[in-house]
C-alpha cells in the first residue's frame, strides 16, 4: 500500500511523515497539489492525438534538474491543493473537452491520492509521464491502472546525473524502472494514431554531452525487442536561469544530427525526432491554475 507516512514513494526513500507536515526531497506535504490541467498538443503525436491529451501538471519533483523549464512548479511548489474526488472531476472534464488520453505529469510523490481517482477505469488511456527516476516497488502498485508509460531516460552517466539532477544512482534506478514499465505494458499498441498501450522512452540531448546521449540510445536498442517500444529523441533544450557552460547554449545541428544518425544505426526506427524549431520556450504551459 502506498502511503505518505514514512514516505518511500520515490527512490530517495526519505522516510518522512508527510501527514505530520514533514517534507522530503520533493518538498511536498501530504496534500495533492497541481498547477494546471489542459488539453496539451505538445507531446509526441500518438499521445496528443488530433485533439490533445488531458495533461495534469503536478507540483513538486523527485529530481532537481538544473535545466528544468518547469521550475516554478517542480522546485517552487506552485499549485492548488486538490483531493482525489476533485482530481477525478478534472479527468472527466478533460475527456468531455475531447482529450484522447489522460497525461499525469510528474505524479509519483502524490500517488496515494492519484490512484483512487483512476478507479473505475477511465475510458481513455492513462499516461504516466515521469523523469524515469522511479522505484520498481512503487511502479508495481500501478499495474493495470496505467496504459502508457512515458518516462525520460536522461542519463547513463551517473556523474552527470549527480551534477545536473542530484541523482547519483540515476542509471541503475531508471534502467530497472523502465524495464518494469515494459513488463507491465509490453509492446506499443497504436490504433487510429493513438498509443493505447505501451512504452515511449524520451531522451533530451544536452549541449556538450553527446556521449551520454549515444550511450542512452545504445541501451534502449540493446534492452528491448526491435521496434517494440517507441523512442523520442528531443532537441528542444533551451537554457533557463543561471546554468554553467556548456548548458548556457542550445544544441548545435551537428550534435543533433550525430545523435539521430546513431539512433538510426542502432536500429531505433520506431519513434520520433524533432525539428530544430522545437528549441523554444514559446510552447511551455502558463501555470495559472487553469482547469484546476
């Protein structure tokens, strides 16, 4: 059973009693908090579909990526307190508006309140959108409730993960978590352009760290049957806040082309690349509590 008392929901396993107001790494008490609910068209095509995915952006995060573009909610904690009943109403409203899936964005640290809102089963796929840094034991509680896993796989280089996301064990934790996700949902099933079930792994290439990206691509190619999972190679990095070189610049076309070529050479042909115009903050949500 997932609980906020002696919280071990994420790999940090802080052990704090969030019901007593104690705060762990995520910085969130035992009160579900979200900053936006909207029809979102910026996810990969089989997630957004033609009419958008119903994205709910939860406050707090179990990572501390220095380059995070959602820092006001992930680290700043901006959001509105909800309960499970209200969250279920939000899901229903988004579906009524045409959402072709429900996209739970950074949900892990609020799962005790989110899981009741997922029962009975929703009439559209439930997407678990996370940073990949997940406990296998927690993921097992989601089996049968999540249709699509949408994790990042940020790093194979643990030193880089420690420096940029304060997660020195990221590779071991995320690789085990992603294997568990695949065990639960299996190969990708796409019908009428919508990912109904399966695993879609994302990777954002960071400027100056192409070697890490090449190793991520190799890992994905080596660990799943050919074309059984979807892979999204992203070039949308934009510097935010005060970041040190080389993160103070966008990717070069040479960096992205090199990663795309390696992706093709490794046989990851079932997936997505981005146009270089994606490197902009223009499409970031305005966390104005809309839809909440």
